[in-house]
C-alpha cells in the first residue's frame, strides 16, 4: 500500500530539488515573511512544482504548505499533503548544505508516506507506513546509543546563539546542524542519535521527519512527550523530541532536569 503515493512524493521532491539547485549558486533576492523568516524565489517556485505534481496525481487530497496560503478546506479532508518546499532557507541563503525538501502525506492525522530530499547530495530519505525507512532505496535504522553522554544530539544554530543549548553541552555531544527536517532525517538514518527543540515548530517542518523516525525504529513526540498529530487547525506544534528508542527516556529525563519542569 501507498507505493504510488510515495513514488509521487519522491518525484515531486526531486522536481523541487532541480529548482533549488538552479538557484543555489546564483545571487538571491531575499524577502522577509516575518521576523527572522526569509523567503526566496527558490522556496516559491519549488512549492509550485510540488503542488503541480501532487495535485495532478491526487486531486481530491488536501494541501498544507509553508509557501501556500492556508485554507480550512484541508480540515475536511481525510488525506492531506504537508509540504515544506525548502526547509532551511537560512542555510540555503548562506550556502550551508544542510537544507532539504519535505513532502508527506497525512491520513487521519498521521503521516503515512514521506520524503525528505537532500538536493545538494541528491539523497532521498523515504518512508511509508509499515514498510520502514530507506536512504536511496537502502533500509536504515536509528542508532543504538543509550547514554546521553555518548550521544550525538543535533542542535539548532539559532537556538544555540540564544544560549538555549549551553546547559546541555556538559551532558551530551551537541552538534550544530541545519534545518529541523534535515536533522530528523539524519537521526532516522542512524547518522546522529537525537535532536530536540523546545520552541514551537510548524507541521511542515516535522511531518516528513516524524514518519522517517518512526519507521526507522525511533521515537518522536512533542516537547511534552505527547504524540504528534497533523492537519490541525493551527499547524504550530509545541516543539519536539526525537531519538532512538534506547535514548528517548534518558534524554527526556535530562531535559526535565535541565528545564526544571516535567513534560505534561
């Protein structure tokens, strides 16, 4: 099941990647959607490419994308595509190759097919419900590291610049890495052990990565330990914690100690 949906998601993500690579080494006009939220022509054009491919294949499905004006119509749909055409625009602008394309299908609030595409390395992270996670077609699993002190935990550069990771550096190996979705893909592939953010994230930032993590044997929740559900009226979710299954509980315990408040 869902083979065709995943094929369409891969094709759409790759098409967006062609757009993004075309803009990557050219001068960019950067606009601001809000404070510290840049957008470029690459974001917008990649969004159009994905929407055209997905809507042609599945015209009855709903749509939620960072670069498309939201519509409550999606709330009436059982199946909704959740898309970030370029997650990590800041890295893209700075020529830091840690950004990606995210295309996921949500059914009844849960992701069931997902692709995170790294256009610089031409690397496809893909998952569908019950079929595992692959990287370029090869099955992958999360790591087995259980001790936070030995764990590679991927962190946001902007959060680190605000001092939010200083208290964690004595307790784990903090590695600054690009976009949220890029970090989740690395954790799913076993190339890192965990990532978390205690600041709100939008559905399109984390939807594809949620399925990648789950199908690779990991655990992902919001910052309070609650399951993530998608296609909500408000797409903003309260942060996230993602790790391999052995590390998740020790990591959440560490977060509780550092933050001084238990998940609720």
